């Protein structure tokens, strides 16, 4: 009941974090990477044993060709994405890769690919959000009192926006001060946060629904508070386990996945916060507003 008692404080904290994140995004912007701005793509295959990715990254650093995205291909190959490079820079890259690296292709990536990726990402977010609203509204159709079933879905979407905006705001600050760029893994991380966050929110909502059906508690406030007490330990334990695994990937994983893991860590943390300290208190606030209108 502690969370419901101080619901306005917890909701205010979320609002403040979202406002700060939007401010960071507006002020610093997002540093778009090669996948969005376009650049050059080199694909090579090694005739012998493929070197470790960290070795390739270290060998390309002195060339000063900006951020380079390196991805393994097959058993012996790598794809290397960089900004538009000159013929000399192209030759320098092949030179540092070693004599047993055979170039398979060299192409330019147009910015139109990035625009298409951005458009599809936005469409994916909209479709996922609508799907969540309709699915939750349908699942909660038999629990329409005291809060309408579709409002559960709407509040879940507010929580999702909260869980995405804050990590993106953190990324905007990192992007400004450390130069990290938005790439396809960033988009994958955002969409993954959607799934992780809504899963935790639905677990909490489902417990509220079951307690409403059983009618064990006198008021809606008490029902929500008791429901949170019942799932609190489980949510924290589950999230903590995932966050620990992600932090291991941040500190000990390859450079190419550090930002992806960091985004997921932030999304998991704020997703857990919103499921417990934002979504459920908002249900009570909505019910309070409905009562005040009567």
C-alpha cells in the first residue's frame, strides 16, 4: 500500500524523468550512424582463421575513418561499414586487414536506406502499440469496473512511452559526449524494450484483474496495493537477474553490442519501475478522477 499511498510522488518522478529526457533529445539530438546516413560497405573473407573482432577494431582505429561497424559473416568473413571513404582509405582498410583477407564486395550505402529503416521503425512502434491496446482491452473485457478495460491498454502504452523515452534520452546525452551513433541495433533494442516492458506491466495488471474477480478487498485502491505487494518481489527478482546478465555484456562483451546491452539495461530498469510505480498508480488516479466527476 506504500506505493499507492504516495502514488502522486512516483508518477511525478516519472513525469520529471520523461521531461528531462525529451529535453536531452531536443537539445543534443541523436547522432545518426551509417545505417541511417549512408556510407561504405566492405565485405571480406579470410582464407585461413578469421581474427577476433576486437583485433580488427583495434587495427582500423589508427586509420581515422570514423565509427566503424564490424559484423561477422559466415564462418570466416566480416562486413565493415564506415562513412563514405576515398580510394586511398579503401586500400588502407584492406591493407590493415591482412594479406589473407579477400575482398568479396565494396558498395556504397545510400541514405535512402536509412530513411526507409526509420519509417519502418516508426510504423512498427505504432502497430505494436495499437496491438497492445486492443489485446489488453480484449483480455480485460470482463473487468470493466471500476476502470474500463481499454484504459488498462492506454495506461500500458503510456508506460511503454516512458520506458522508451528515458533510455533514448540517456542515449542522447551519451551520443553528445562520447560520439556513439544510432544504428540498427539501437532500433532492435528499442523494440525489445517494448516487449520486455509490456510483459512486466501485464503481469501486474493480471494480478489486479484476478483480485478484482475474487473480490477479496473492499476498495480499488486496496486491491491495487495488495496486488503490487503480491508481485513486487517476483518483478524485482526477475528484472535484477536480466539486468545483471546485461551488465556483464556491457562490461565484458564485444564493443559492437555494448550500446545495445546498455539500452536494454536502462529499458529493463525503467520498465520495472513503470510497471510497479507508474502503471498501477495511474489506474488508481484514473479511478479517483472518475469518482470525482460523479
